[in-house]
């Protein structure tokens, strides 16, 4: 059987320009494939596994986490390899300084590249797998996974870049590759349509679900969150409530267990969809054999704390002000620390060892003291706690701070060991409380920046998130979304830069 190649959109379009500039009388293809592929069950499984792989490209880097976290008000980087361009909002359409060791580790450009790679691969599955000779039920699930992934990638794109290209056909001919961006209404209409298809085809989330695979509840949770970003409160609430009907899904009793690398199987009752990291050979049925860098980046410099990772670098930390914002009884504050135990078994104050500031706080969400060849912590993408807080916000925006809204946020606060919210809050006060709860619940998970931008709070919140390393931070209105990478504009003559980055 001939090999099957699928190229990322940016690579494809560059190839097209080369071909057209030479004036060759040839049909331009985005993928080189034969009719021998997409015929069997193994072909279909290989194709859908490839469609998941760009998630590893985004989270392994990990651009999907750090593009948000470096921009927001919870964590900041040690100034190295120009990581401060996101923190200081000094990037431009070329993302100068965003490449580390030849890779786009923390760059929004990696999100663009990975998402269109994933969309292209999902499109091939949706178009070709229906003709495959295989078990009918598994075929249905694979196609449902592809619809889920295509929706996820489009949502990642629009929350980062605003108006983007909606792509629903594989790039088998040039006309299917060259496209201009779509308005947000059309983007979300396509996301909804794809998620409707995914919900209808995917299996229910149970203990037997293959790790890393999308489920019906993953599609519903993504639907609820996308609708929240689209300010479609009724749809958001309805989809979140539909997730809650699954009796298998429940919050872990101890919030620390969600991030315990030895308890990741049990944590799938809360982690509805996650980047499933593996450090060595691919696990049977898994969608990933890739690791990520977060434990080493979060851990103290000099590999001084074996509990964090075998090797750690002290590359970024939490702001002291964020640590101080927690109620001391909040169990989630235990996922941050101002001290650590070094290799000699001594308790060390972080302020005495950090070379850049005396107020650096360590982030403990991603500790992996066991793996020697890569970090294996799962990175949550959609959690049940997220669903409860989505429901709380959507209900409040629809009907005010109702008993139902209070009940949804109470589930999350109970697990954190916090008392109920003050009764009688107004609608705005309650929504603000939910956004703050999200900050405490999801720090380090690449979520906070998007909460600040979708609510237009970033212009007032970010200038206050400073310290002696970054004493001044001045985002502008244009920083609500990242600019479309110049490389993509050069490759696609129909693509136009979003305002106000022109």
C-alpha cells in the first residue's frame, strides 16, 4: 500500500504558491493519497489517531497552555528566550522571538498551525471513512470523533484569533485550500453543527471509554463552553445540564487527586476530555505517545526538588498576588507553594533560591517525580468542574443569581472546602464571583486569558498583575485576540488580517 501524507495548511499553501509560480499545468493537491487508503478498519483507526495528534503538538510544546497563561494574571515566565513577549504584549504578526530551539513552543502561531492540521485531517476522516469496510458502530464513532475534533480546532482558533477560516472540505484541489476567513457567527454556526453530529454519533462517557477519546459528554461539554463564549446562554446552560445527567461523571473528592499522576485513571470521572500524555511507547488504543514540559518548567531551577520532576528548570511561577488571593482554607491553594523539599530532604523557602524575584510562587499542578523519559501528567481540557461553573454563569446571565445558579457554584466550592457564596448577590456580582472561581479552579490549565478577553476584563485586570520582574504591563484593545501569523497571510492570498492588526 502506498504511503499516505497529510500536510498542514501552511505547508500546503506554500507548496501551491511554488507550483503556481512555475506555471505548471498540474492539479494541485493538499494530500497525496491513493484509493487504497480509507478502505479498511485499520486505515480508519490510523486516520482518526492522526486527527488527534495536533492536540499533542499544541499541549506538548505547550503553546495551548502557555499562550494563555503567560498573557494572563496568574503566572509569569522567567525572562528567557523571549518568553516575555506574551507577558509584555510586545509580539507582532511575525511572532518574533516566539521560536525556541527551532520550535514554536509557546507561540500562538503553533495553535494556528496545529488547528488547521487537525481540521485537515478531520475533514479527510469525515469524507472518506464512511466508505470504509468495517464495523458499522465503530465507523460511526470514528466519524463522530472527527466532527468533535473539527469543532474543537475551530473553537480554539476563534477564541485565539477571532475571525478565521472555516474549513469543512479536505484540500484535495486548490479551490478547497484557498479561502478567506468567516465572521464569528458563521464560525460558531459550524461549531454547533459539528457538535450536533458528534453528540449523535459518539459513545457515552463510561469507565470503558478508551483513554484520550472523545465521548458524547465531551461534545456536550465543548458545546456548553463554546456557547458560553458565543454569549448563547440558553444553549450553554442546556448542554451543561445534559452533561450532568451522566451518573458516571463526578468530581474527585480531593481536588489534589485530579493532578496526581498516579491517579489519572480514577480522575477520568472528572476529566471529560484531556491531553493524555505518555512518556514512552504508545499505549494500546491511546491517541498519544507524547509527553509535555510542564512539570520541568514549573519546578524549581537546578533540579532541586525531586517531587516536581526528575529535571526542572524554574522557568515560570505564580504571581504572589494570585497566591494571596486564595482563602487559606481553600484546598486548591495547596497546588501552589512558597516552599519545597530539596534533594537533601531539607525544606527550602522559594524566595531564598529564586534568582529573579523573592516573591516567586511554585505551581504544583503538574508534578511527575516518576517518569525519566518525559512527563506523563494528563492536561485537562474539559473537566466536570468546568461544566458546573459554565452552568452557574449561563443560568445567572439568563435569570440572575437564582437558587439554581448558587447550587452549581456550590458544588465546586464545597470540594474546595469553601463556604457558600454570600446570599443575595446581584447578577453582575454573581457572574464576577463565577469568573473569580474559575481563576482559582483552572489556573495553569490555559483557561484564564480567555475568561478575561471574552468578558473584556483584560484591560483593567492585567495592568494590576505586576511584580518586580514585570513592573509594568500595558495591553491594548487589539490584544484581545492574537494576530493571524504573517506566514499564513503570505501563503494564502485570499486571507486578510483581522482588525486592528492591519
